[in-house]
């Protein structure tokens, strides 16, 4: 249901619980080592034995790939994102560690105590399952499946995981000035519905291992092995039924597939055996008469499950989700078991990350705009924001010029596209107004209590938006985040301070490398406003067709070209009876369109910038022309090594293509690449037939 278009890779799949190292709180002597600075351009990364016209990714990244294996606590290692994430997290850790020991003000004490509670593994061991007992008792008291709404409501009231579905407040797709209630599918633990319903040898084995894992978790919680196995079977049965009723990620990418306005009364008719009025009352959401039901078929299936699954099966299901959601915050035996399955088996991760990383990330998620206020003061000076403003303006001009010259678009549609471009809001670095966390109670000796209170705080904050004017200045990422996003309902592009650092953005480097890095990032996010999904929203963020019928037809022909092209790219090779895994060109279509458009318009902006400086695209630095440095700078952002398990998982769940195809897939569609490297037509990177949307 998430309609934000993100730039980056997701390092772990949806449903994966990050594991922790069950070590004592580190002493000053055990402080983490500062990460190595990331270069914006690295000549040593280049593999000169490769032909850039045949495999540009190998040419730009080959030596880096050889010398940078995946660290044991990672599943992907990306030259740009991973290294910058490590740097930002280290700087954030310094801030949190200082606040935990010597807070200078109440805000520092709040996030310092949150971090300290996470780091106190001795207390975690001492408490055991006690923090979960209230939830487990509620679940144990269920004696009738028709009382599920009461149970889910009670769990939600206390901040416990409620599973089954996702309830939120969202902008109305067809009237972006309104904030309405919305509800959609949920309830799965494995990364995707395919893990439950695809009848291949690989997925059969994963399901077997999953049941064994759930059985061991129930056994740790005190059940006999026989009872635990029975409960695990019930969990798989319910989750499989939910998976079969779930709409695919690919279909959910299209806004018309997730927009169905129901009255509350008509929605209740979809699932008469689950009393949603009880749930809505429990979460204390304001009054509403209608809501958007993203996945109506899911709730019909949920109703059937309520009618057919006995209360004991539901108790097993909710008990599992309570343990699963808290696994990273429980004693060593639990998160070791959790890591063995979700980390090693599903993702190929060799060992869990150190505790300081886990606690730093957890605190950033819970109190991101509290921590971020101090982080940006130290790491994002006003000069960086001013430089970014100039870069964004340069990219806006290039996209406008591109629209004017598009060969397939009529004048009427060009005018509408230009109007939408002019209305894009630019949010750079951090929010103008910081969130107020004063109502969030943090206790230094209560890790799980803090996570529950944080969940309640976040839910109340979101539900409080119902019926209120849209605040266009709100953010959906914290300042230290290494990522960026476009929101079609806001029609805005958002660049947290965390990504506006080397290697993406560097004051000291030549324009070609900067435009190949942060320039393509900016162009990528702008192009999201005009991809297969974003192009269905107008400049005000409303779901409305603004292309002519003929232009939309031409647009679809061009996006179909990209979808077919990327579906031919291999994400993981065949071996040992496991078939090859190709990308899903429909799932990745929006990101691929944005990659291709971003590369083109950033290049156009570079030409304008060099001309204004009296320089040429053919000028050389270190033996490479500015054109070549532009493409190398872009490619080196995406140098990555990853485990095979994650490569296969991401091919099903991630709307982004892996690094190799974010590079080769885009340069082979851009004629200026072939010119820059003197490639002849027909080479792999200069195909006779290529795709272009923007």
C-alpha cells in the first residue's frame, strides 16, 4: 500500500525482524570503529580488463566487487548506500551514546534513555517474557473466533502487534486536500505472498523451515514440542489463507487497484464476523462515514477465516505474531532463533549486527525528528542546503526542456506536464517544523514498554490527521536517512540530509561526478512524478488523467518496452535444480523509468552547468572526459555485492532493480553513453532497439 517512490535498496525484506547481538552493554573500550570515508569517484574500482561497451557495470565496479565482500553482519554491501549508512549510523551512535550518559537537555534525555534501554541486555535477559505477559494473557483468554475484533482492539490499545490488516489515515487519491481513513491487507510473516503459495521445491523447503522455526519459538515460550508443532501448523494455515487472498505487489502499484471507497456499513458487510466498529473504537480514531478499502477481496477472505478457523488456531496465530514482533527485544535464545531463520536462512546473513547498530537504528525509527535536530546541526551546514537548491533548480530546468522536446507527446499533454512540474514541492535536508515527542513516555529500564508506547504514539499521531487539512511540510523519512522519495499525493520530492553527503554530493569534486551522483538522484525522484504510477496524478496530487488518450497509448507502449526489457534481466542464476530468477519488469517499472529519466535529465543539466562555467563535456580529468566521469560516477553509486538469498527475495519484493541492472539497463537506453565511450552500434550497451519514456 506504500505509494512513496524511494530511491534506495531495502537492505532487508518486509517481514524480516532485524536480529541483535546479545552482548552486554559496551564499555568505552568497546566503542565502534569509525567507518572509512566514501570517495565520490574511485579510479581503483574500475576493471580495465572489461569492455565498457559490453558490460559497463563490470567495467565501473569490477575491482570494487572483488575487494569488497559482504560483511558478516550484512546481506547487501553497496558502495554508496551501505558505506554512507555506516558513517551516518556511527555519527548518530556518538550522539545517542553521549545523550545516554550525559544528556544536556530533556530532549537528549528522552532519546538517550530510549537508546540506553535497548543497550541494557542484562535487563532484557532478566525480564524474559514478562513484558509480553499482558498480551499473551489477552490472547489466551480468547474462546470464540467471533471475538477477534475485541482481541485485536485490546492489543492495539496497548501497542502490541495486531497483525491481520493495516489501518491508517491517508490522503484521498481523488481529492488530495482530504485526509481519510484507509485499510488494507496484512498479516504475513514471510517476505511475500509467493513464499506461501508458489509450489516450487525452494518455497516448499522454506515453508518447512518456517514451521520448524515457529515450533522452536513456541517451545522456547514454554510449550511442549507436540503442542508447539500443532500451533505452528495453525500459523502456516492461517497465513497461507491470507496470502492467497492478498493482492500482488505488482497489482498494488497501480493506484486504481487500491482505491475503493466504501461506507463503513458497506465495508462491514465484507466481513460481518469481524466487528470493525469495536476495533475503530479501541484505537480511538475520530468519526468517519467512509473509508478507502485498498483490498476488498482480502476482507471477504478474512471473514471466511473467522468463520472456519477455531479459536485455538487464532490464539496460536496472535501468540506467534506477539513473539515474532518482539524477537529482537527478547533474551538471547529468542533472537538467536529469530536470526537463524530470518537472517541466515532467508537472507544469507552470517551473523547479527552488533548491538549498538541495532539500538541506534531503533532509536532513529522511534524518535527520528528528535535525534535529527541535533544531527543536522553537526552534519548538514546551511551551505549544503543552498548548493542542493541550485542543483534541484538545474534539474527542474532540464526536465522542462526534456518535456518540450519529447517526440511522442502532444502539445496539450506537454502543457499539462509542464504545469505539474512547476507545482512539484522541494523538501531538502530536514523539516521546517520538528515533531513534538513530549507525549511519548520513555523509561530507561523498559525496552519493550518503550516500543509499545512508541507504537501507540505513532498510531495516535497518524490517526489524528483524520479530517484535518493536509500539512504539506511533513516528512516520511528521518534526517539521517540515506534515501530519497517522491510522494504523488503531495507532488513533492524529499531529500533527507543523510543522503546529501559524499559519495552522492561532494563540494570538492568536479560537476560531472556530482551530477552522476546526486544529480541522477534528483532526476530520479522528479521522474517519479511522470512514471507509470506518478503520471496518473496531477500537479495537485489528485488521481486524474491529464494525458490525451493518444498520448497515454504512446506512453504505455514505451513503458511496456521497459517492462519487457527488464523482465529479461537475471537477478540470480540457476544452480542445483533451482531455476534462474529474473526481474519482474512490471514490479520494477516505476523505478526503472525513474532511473532512465534521471540519467538523461541529469546529463542535460550537466551540459548546461559546464557551458555556464566555460567548460566542455570533452574536458579530461585523470584520463577520463567529463562525459565518461559522469557515467562512471553514476555507475559507482550502484556497485554492490549481495547474498543469493537476498537477490532472489528482492526480485519478488523490491520495486528496485539490483545494481547491475540499474547501471546497464539505463546506459543501454541512453545514446550519449555510447558516444562517451566510443561504442559501436550492436554492442550490448548500445543495442539496435532501446527503450525511452522520458
